[in-house]
């Protein structure tokens, strides 16, 4: 079994965190509608955007 590159581990961790966090928040706050919107509408857009921004900053030439 080969080891995943750091970028893949970061992406998987980010996806898990962004989807599990709001579900836990929904259980604790008893506000399922807001957590559903956060988990499945807002964060899937923001998460990849953050990931792509991180990748873009890694590709910039070092001065």
C-alpha cells in the first residue's frame, strides 16, 4: 500500500472535518436545518476553494 501525498491527506481531512463538524453542531444545538445548509451547501463550496488557494500558494515561485 502506498502512502498518500500530503495534499491528498489535507484534502481528505478537510472534507471529513467540514462534513462531520456541522453534524455534531446540529446535534448539540438542535438546529438541523442550519447545520444541513452549512454541511451540504456552503462548506462544499468553501472547502475546495480553500484547498485550491492553498495549492496555488504552494506553486508560486519562491523569491
